[in-house]
C-alpha cells in the first residue's frame, strides 16, 4: 500500500486552546511557527503552480471546491474565547473581528454576523449527527467513476483514463453504487444517477452523511474554514492536512491515470483494490474522529459566545 503524503500528517494535540485561556506571547508565537511549518510545504508549491498557470488535479481541488484563500489558511487565529497577550499578532490585529482589551487581543463576539448564526447551528447539527452515525465502507470510491460514466467529456481533461469509456462503464455497472454525499452525487452524470442506491438531496444531507465517507471527512476543512477567523487555525490547518491526504486517495481510486504524477492506482475494479480502499477509508475515519469532536466543541463554543 502506498503511503499517504507524509507532509500532511497533522499533530492533533492542543488543536483547541481552552476556553477563556490567555496565551502568552511566547505560546502564540510558537503556535504560529508550527502552523506555518505544517502548511508552507504545501501552500508554497501550490502558489508557484498557480503563478505559472499549471494545473494539479489532486491539490487544486482543495482550493477550488473549498474556496478558502491560501493567505487566510496561513494566517493564524486562536478562535473565539481565547485572549492573546503581548504585542500585536501579525495580521490578526488587522482583522475587523478583533478587539483589544486590557488582557490582550480577542475575537469580539459582538462582531459576529447575526445572519450567520443559523448557518453555524446547521453545521453543528450536521457534525453532531455524523459523529454518532455508524460509518459505512462499501462505496469503493465509485463517485469519481460515476462522474465520467457514459460522459462525452471528463472533469480532468489533462489526465488520461485508465480504461476505455466502455470498460469504465462496465466497472460502474458491475459494482453497487451507494454514494451518500450530496456534493459528490450532484456531479454524477445523468446516466449514473439512477444507478445510485441513494438519491442525496440538500434537504436530506444531515440524515445521510456518515464518517466512513471520504468527502465527509474532507468537508471538516470546509465547515471550519467557512467560519474563519472564529474557528481556531490549528483546527482548520489539521483539517486541511487531513483533506490533502484523503484527496490523494480519492484520485488514486478514480478511473484517471495519475502515473505522470508518480501516483499508483488503488484498483477498485479488483477485489484486492477494494480491500485496500476500505482499509484507507477506515484509517481516515479514525483520524477524522478527534478532529470532528474538536470541531463540535469549537462550534458549540462559538454559538454560546455569540448568542449570550
């Protein structure tokens, strides 16, 4: 089994500073340094490729599907309920959500947009329901296959497919298609949609998402980043790094040929490949679990602060 991207292994210790804590300047500067050290090996190459107009079918997804600016991802925030003592924090002190108190710099709950409270409640409910739902591991990554099933064009035109259109269709038709993720399902081709055992809708999202799904675990980054700077950057960064590793598996298990990128396929068209895929699904579900629980705590803390 190929090892995942080693630079993307997050340290999950201390992702969420204690509520009401005051971080000394030495502490928050150390956190900023760790944050940059973890992210820069990925952000630097991405920005270099973007400057050259060069596409990367694995990494670009993390910046297009999840439209969170690299500059925001890199700029550190402790999240709501934490005070930063000492000098002004570079970049942080310029945020409109930040106030200066006698104790230091804080995110001011009074500056949280009231119109976003319902959205934060919806995300919290989704995270809580997903956390207690039993994971399922039988989809085998067929969502990427269903996105090219009997299609006239593919989403990643710069990459060849491993099989002919007819052979790709046979793989899809020979396996149970059981995607539970709304955002993945909505990109299925019209011909593939009826093959799916589930028909996810936005209205049923909270009832279907489960933590065995690769995209559900990648979406931890989406939910956290959507509420920057109120969610701690240590948590956002850890979710991003996990999403990078999951995305690599997502594409290795797809019908695309990534040999030009040095990535070998997870051949889900074979029993051995499906077994490998399930093993990675289980591993990533285990890694996402503490992140999800930390994120639930972060959203609870946020809502308590802004609705008092």
